[in-house]
C-alpha cells in the first residue's frame, strides 16, 4: 500500500473549495484535470473538489505507468479508489467525464463504501456499435483510424525510436524521462489509454451499479449519442437521465454554467 | 489602391474556414470547395463534422477542443477530411478561437507531403526494427549450432531468477561436457568436431521439452535450463536418459565415432540465495565430479561437495604459497645392499616445514595436490632439487643413485618429457643413470599407452625407472610385460608380514621370481628388523630400504650417516 503522499504525487491530486460534500472530478481520455478549470469557479464555494490526473496523463508520475495495469479501465479505477483511500474520503460524489463515467462506476462496484453517487458527464459504456441492440457510434475501422491519427500527430520520433535502438530494458527509464505536459506526450501511454477507452465494452457492468447516478447527456454528441444515454439509463439501476440542450462532448468546458446547475440540482436532492 | 483590396481569401492556396460555437460552418473559401468537392452553398450552415472522419471527430472532441478552450489556439493537427465522394483526404488543420465573435478560424492544407514523410519514417522504423532484431539474434546465437550462446544464457538466467523472486518458479541447471571431444578434433579434424557439436545440439534439443533452454556455453560445453520443480531422483533420471541418448553411435562423414557426455546438475531455488554465475559454477563442479567418477554419467551438485572443494582450494593456495616461499625440503632415505653393506643410493622424500604446524609428512598434504597444476609444479621442483643434490654429492665424492617419486598426473602431462630434458640439460656432467623415477603402480593412469611411451623415452635418455609399491596394483603383470623397468620395489606391506604370514611370504617369493625372470633389480621397502633383512637375503633380495637401515634424513646429514655406516660392520644387529 502506498503512502498518502505517494498517491498524491503519483496522481497529481489537488483539493480545492470547501463544503461538506466531496465532489471528485475525473477527466476523460486525452485530457487532464485542467479541463475542469472553467467549472471550478461555479462549484468551489459549495463543495470540496478533489481533482487528479490518471497515471499517464497530465502531471501524473509517468514512471508509475505500467501497461499491464493500465491496458484496461480497471487499472484507472484503481487510481480512483486508491486516491479516495489515501485521502480518507468516503461519501464521494464522483463526476466522470466521458470514459471516466465508467471508470468511476467500476471503482464504486469494487469499493462501494467510498462512494455516494455518480454524475456521469457524456458517458459511454462502449464506443463500438454492436447492432442491432446497441450503437456506440463507431465502427472498429473508425477507431483503428484514430490510433493511426494519433501516430501521425506524434512528432517525437526520436523518443519513439530510442527505446527500439536501446533495447526493451531501457523503455521504462525513457518513459520516466519524457516531459510531463498537457495530454501525455508519450505515444505509447496515450495509445494504451485510447485502446482501453475505445475498444472496451463495459455494458455488462451497468447492472452492478450500487449507487444512484445521473447521466448528463448532450443532445448532440458524436462520442456519446443520446441512444447511448438511453441505453445506460435503461440498464443501470438507480439512474436518472438528463438530456441537456447542448452540443458537443466537452460540456464542462463549453457550457460550465449549465453543468454546474445540474451538479447543484443533483447534490441538493 | 492597397494590396489588401486586391486579394481575397479565395485567392490563397490554403483552406480558410470559420465555424461558430455550435460547430456550424459560417465561411469557407475556394480552396475548401475545390479540395472537399462540396460547393460553398452546401457547406455554409453545415456541421463541421460533415467534413471530418469519425476518428477526426474524436480528435476534435478529445484534443483539439480542450486545447482551444484552454489556449485559444491549436496548431497543426493532422486530421482526415471526408470529401463529397465519401473519400478521405489527409489534412493539417490549425485553429484559433476568436473570443469576440465566439467563432473558430481555421486554416486547412493538404497533408500529402507530411504523410509521405510519415510513411517513409514508418518504413524506416520497420527496417530498423528488423535490423535491431537481427543484431540481437546474432549477438545471442551461437552460429555453429544455432543455440543461444553464453551471453543469452546469462541474460535468460538473470531474468528467470528475477522472476522467481516474484512468482516462485523453480528449475534445474545442468552443465554438459563432452567426453573425448578433443581426441575427435585431434584425430579427425575440426570439421568433424563441428559436425559432432551440431549433432549433440540436435540430440539435446530433440530430447528436451520446448520450454527448456539449451545454450552452447563454449567449446564442447553446453548448459541446459530445465523448467520446473525437480526432486534429486527425477532430475538424475531424466538427465541419465539424456546421457544415454548422447552416447548413441554416431557417424560423421562415414567415420564411426564414439561420443559420450558428463553432466553436472544443480537445483534452484536453494536454501541460501545464489547468484546466476554461482549456479553455473555449481553445475560445472558437479560435472567435474562426473568426469572423475568415470565420465558418461550425471552427478548432482551438493553443498557439502562445495564446502570440501572450497577447503581444497584454500589448502591448494597454502601449498602454492609454501612452494613460492621455499618451505619444502627433500629428505633422503638410503637404499643399501643388505649383504655387503654397500650404499646404492637414496630415495628423495618430500617434507613441508609448515610455519605453524612444524614438519609435515607428504601424506598430510599430497592428496590436495592430486591432479592439479600446483602438484605438477611441485613435481618439477622435486626433480630439479634432487638432481641438484645428486650433483653436490658427486662433487663431494659421494657416488649414489637418487630416485624421486613421480605422480601419474604429472607423468601424463604433455610437457613432461620436454620439461625433464630441459631440466637435465642443466646438469650436463651428471650421468643420467644415477637418476631414477619411481612410478607408483597404483597411481591413476588414464592412458596407459601414453605412459609407456613416456617411460620408455625416459629410459632411452638413460634415466632408470622403478615400479614403486609393486604388487599392490591390479595390473602388475601386464605392466611388466609391456614396460621395461629397471627395478621393482616390493611393497612394505608384504615385507612387514613376511615373518608371520605364509601368504605374504609366497607373494614376496613370487615378486622376487618375476624380477629375476624379467631381468630387473628388486628392492625391498620397509625393512624394519635384522630378521627381515636376513630372510630377504635368503630369498635372494639383497637390496633393502627401511628404518632398520636408516630413516629419511636431510641432505646435509647424509654424508655423516654414510661415513658412520661405512665404519660399522654390517649387519649391525649382531652388535646390538
């Protein structure tokens, strides 16, 4: 078991605001905790906000990254419950954006004692289509293209080639030396998170939900379309579906006020 | 008129586009129209996502959008544009948000060139990967047998032992050394030797499981890594079967060859933490035990053996140091004609002046020197020292034979004859027949034919040869048949019991008879009393050596003894 300080440093945990209720804000794929900066001003007066970066993202300690742990969402869910335990949190209201909605659900199934409820912002349990019952919005080829585009957008070829030349033993060392910057610059780490996010199917876990949850569904969202929201609501006991008059997948950035209203409505139930 | 009025965005060879905060396209220039195949009319008011592939939409939501909100701009993102014909085109897009109008301004250009560069880099990376993997293979593989080499084995062992700390795996490590491989190389050439090694590699591979590792350690040595938990009996049984497979008949280039292997094996984990290198040494030591025990077999390493080997090693180091600091001395025991009293010569016997334990007899330290190079070094020193003494005595007017004991291992050393002749060349005035080599009949002699030829060569040089402790070995008679020696030395055990045991007396008579039949001298060892000497003389053995005549003595005491001996009437017992 890691010490509190070790977990805080590993996941770059920050706590802001004050309030009896604890709201944990979890970023999605491709981002880090800075995505919450527009929402924080609306919430910090009323809640204790716990922010963090998943290992491999943002200013987390990338040296803690291991492919075996983080190639499935369960690894990221462990980050969440370990942070809660390290900070001695319980009754946590967990707000997860996109894939983090599912990560939070997985953490709360394993450690129900830590959580009170879920606020799922544009969540999806599966991005792939599984006709005729389920339309996640993407075909396998779309997601293969995403991985290809990630490769093409990655410019650090020297870093990419160095482990190859230096041998597998030095790969971990190199990962540790890569710069911590916005949206993890390490293509290997980013691709592992991408695969865990976009190629997984956690629909079967919805039925195991142990806490009330509100699904904040954007009216127009390619990544998590309204059908996905309806599916989740139908399969997750204790869930509430809120269809918001909004566009896009990053409501917390584009419409923070709207999201804050929904948070307040949910937490003052 | 200014230039800004002359040109519109439609004139630029780059795509320009404006979208609002609901992703709707508010403006697009000619380039976009031409590039996408959509007319401007169709594009205006349309969702930006019409132009983006699904993957690009994800890039937009997960990377581009958050970056724009945070930083106000996002540069050079590689996306895929979907054209009116549903084909995709590579583009590089840069975007900037305009806070006042809540719009996003885009510049879009073709990414064909950078894509080409990307493909080339990918190809280069692939080639590099292949090259690196080829280099790894070459550096890890023994080219002759195709087996992993020593470096690969060491790496593998390190990995496995590290793994063991995590998940408690167990294994056995065997060291294989071929028996008689050098002879094959010497007699049939290296190309045959190489073929033998390839055959051995194949035989090992085909008789082991796929998750066992076989490595060529070097020369004719192989190391086998056997995965799994083994009991002593199980590992011994499986490897004995393997030894059997290796010793099956073998023909290379029509030449039938006899091959076998000695194996040592050690088990892991052990009670004490061991290093990978130590594990290999353990198996190697056990292999050496298998060689000593007669080859073509398996020997298990055990810790007690290691302790005794360590002890032997420290004894050897002490003996090396003793040799270097001149702590050895030769004592001489006279041989006389018991009838006439004539002094024939002396046998040189080694003593060690141990700095703490005092004078030590050879039985206390020679065993540690058996089959060692230190033993050979000491043997050389004995020969040189005895020859030197012989010369000194001759210069003092004392004409004697001096004999030294020669160890079987030393005798079989390839340089023995050369060394001996070089040493003898240092004493040109010395008649060679004054020097005698005593060969212990019981000493372990592996290649009897070779030893015969060495001894015969010594005789041709003029050196006398005697067979020591005669009668105690197993092949005394055949020795006498094939080897011409000058002297037989009757073992002290027969002499000791001759007065009481009729069996020993009979053997003694027989040996004296053989000596006469083969025309050699006979010397009785262990003459301890007057009665012994008298009976030996009666039996026809006049030459004797033993406490009754004199104990071994330092060289400087010999002349005084000889003078005293000459003054006395023999046999002395009549006076005592």
